[in-house]
C-alpha cells in the first residue's frame, strides 16, 4: 500500500543527501496493532528506489502512534492530515524531508 501510494504521488527525481522520515500511525481501537519500530522499517524499505535511492539516507526519524479520535492541536497542520482525521478511519502519514542540520540536541 505504501509503495503504491509513494509511486503514484512521488513524481520527482530520487532525493539525495541525508533525510528525515516522519511516520505517524493514526490508529483505531484500544492500542496500535504493531510496535513503532516494526512499523517504520517496511515503510522505509519500500520507499527506497521510489523516493530516495537508499534507506541509509534516513539519518533522522520521528515515529509516533496517535489514536484516531484523541484530542489534537491542529493549528498549521497539513490539510491532508486534517481531512483524513475527519474521516475517522485509521491511516498512516509518511513524510520525507531534508535532515535537520545542525541537529538540535535534546534539552
């Protein structure tokens, strides 16, 4: 599913350089059906050769599970996320962007 969505929506050349992945699993039910680490690997693997050349380019990641129907702060949120939340069905949001440089160390 992710590979098909990426292939249909990514019409640019492969990204180069260091990248950051943002993966958010908006889930229904009591708890997510998969561990956060097990969720990210197949997503990053299938996007290889579609969005970027090598998944080793992903040097930073933000990965989360969020329950559909939970309270959210939606100020400045991308419309695709807001519209998908309104539908109320589980979905996975994936974004690949340039890695943060310099990387901000935790406080």
